[in-house]
C-alpha cells in the first residue's frame, strides 16, 4: 500500500512539473487588409492567458492577454516588440505587425 502511494505521488509530481508543450501550427501570412502573402509554420506555446510563438529560433511572447468580455471582444495584448497579439480561439492565434502592414494567423490542429 505504501509503495502504491509513493508511485502515485511520483506520477503526480512528474505530470505537474512538465512545462507547456509547443504545437507546430501552419500559419497564413497576409496584409492587414487580408491579401494573402504566403504560408509559414510556427510552434505555439499556449498558456491560456498568454501565448508564445517560436519560429526560426526567434520567440515572441504575447504577454498577458486582456479583454473586458471574452465572449464579445478578442483577448489581446501588445508585445515588447510592438506587435499586436490576439487569441482568436482555442486553436487560432494572430500576430499583427503594424510597421510592415502584415499579420500572421496560426491555426493549430
């Protein structure tokens, strides 16, 4: 009985200590007005209140996403780099670069 308790404790600690798992997601690059510019790939680390996109060894963290009403308004934030980050749904994330008039929308499986 004692061994079983220790085994359960080890499994629980191991499961809780793992970091967020990134998911490889295809992305669509377009202008802010919606004109398609191509495709890309990125690894999304979804932390519910924020997300991180990693691509070509460069990471962009959204920071804390905020919304007055998540059912009416898209949770969003401005990153340190000056991009506008949006969580469109549980599976869809967007970074907007206003300086280059581009946006990338990732849709995860």
